C-alpha cells in the first residue's frame, strides 16, 4: 500500500469531524473520497498532508509514519495536496505561480521556470503563462492549482474538488488530465462531488459520513449500496428509490 490511514480521529471542540477513519490507496490507482457536505473529507486531507494533526490514529506513506511531519516535509517525500479554495499568489504571473511548486526540487530559478513551463504545457496552459494569476477564470484557477501541485513532481496527489464550479466540457478536460497524470506514475486520492467524474475515474471509492467511513468498494458497487444512498438522500431514500424503480 502506498498510503495507509489507520483509525484517524479529529475533534473540533464538541464536533468529532473525523471519527476513527481508515483508508488505503494502492500505488498507481485513482481512489475517490466522497460524502455529503461537512462529512470531514477536507479535514482528513489536511491530516494526511500535515496541515492539521490528528488526535489519534496513524498515517503511513510508503510504509513510514508521516504523522506529525510538517506539510513541506511531507511534500518533499512526494505527497502533495491541492486546496479547495484556490488562492493564486496575486501579483505573480501564471508561470511564476507554477514555479513556486517547482522550486521544491529545483533550486535554480531557471530550472524551476523550465519545469513550470513543462507542467503548464501538459495542462494546456501554455498560452496563459504571462497572464497575472488573478486574471484567470474559475476553470483557469482550478487548473493553476493542479499545475502548482504537479510542479512539485509528486508520487502521490491529493486533489480537493478540482472540478467544482466547472462546466461539463471543462470537467471532461480535467478528467483526461487526471488520467494522464496517473499514467505518468502518480497515484491519486481525490475528493469530488461531480459523480460522473468519480464513476469514470476511480478504481475504488471510500464514503465518509459524519466523520466515519461508512462504505468502500468499486464505483459500481457503491451506487447500489443502500447505506450510501441513505447518507446522501436521507433515511428511507433507498427504499423509495427501489419502489419507484419497481413501479416504473
Ligand atoms: N478548523 C475547524 N474548526 C472547527 N470546525 C471545523 C474546522 N474545520 C472543519 N470543521 C468542521 O468539521 C466538519 C467537517 O468539515 P470538512 O470541511 O472536513 O467537511 P467536507 O466533507 O470537506 O465538506 P465539503 O464537502 O462541504 O467541503 C464540518 O462540520 C466543519 O464545519
């Protein structure tokens, strides 16, 4: 297993945001983490990437504990995350923003810029390089967030809702890019609400609800799982759906 999250919990005051959650990601796979709003998905990402310490549990990356390491050290080991709320460095161009990520493994400015250019071209941002980052559209900012992460040359990427707010054709482009990133050897764990993308991309899906992991399986298994349907649509939804299908 490339990543193992074992029995992780995190409390914010009276709220148990993550409740004894575990998951595993195999090298070379694309795994999705889904669940209703407020389920604890982003909190779990923050714990794995070192931005928030867990109260209990263990995180193993390539067999070694990364619990308690700061984000930049975890990133240096090859595990990089994107953020749901994209905040490009204002005042810097698109190219310079991407180069910030590239500086992790490229000390010389020209090397970092060369790596940034390579990533930008891969993500179809070749013509936006000199634009001020704050001028980008929502889709452009999402892509920039992906580019900054990719420029750190990660072996493992945590993607937090990189498709939110995009129109279907833009979603399709990002789906194609994520497949390409995986085929170049990067393992991917993604939080996503766009179910069509989850279904077409993921080898496995984990479902978090009120902090607890309630289901795990292939996408095809999960769409038929009553517990998952109820978590999304409310109590009795699976029964109502079944009745509707029978009556249809
Ligand atoms: N720093 C914090 N302090 C207090 N409560 C927090 C903090 N971060 C998150 N929470 C709470 O923890 C719960 C889980 O939030 P989290 O953002 O992890 O959910 P999520 O599954 O990512 O939701 P969404 O799909 O809406 O992004 C929510 O009730 C949220 O309000």
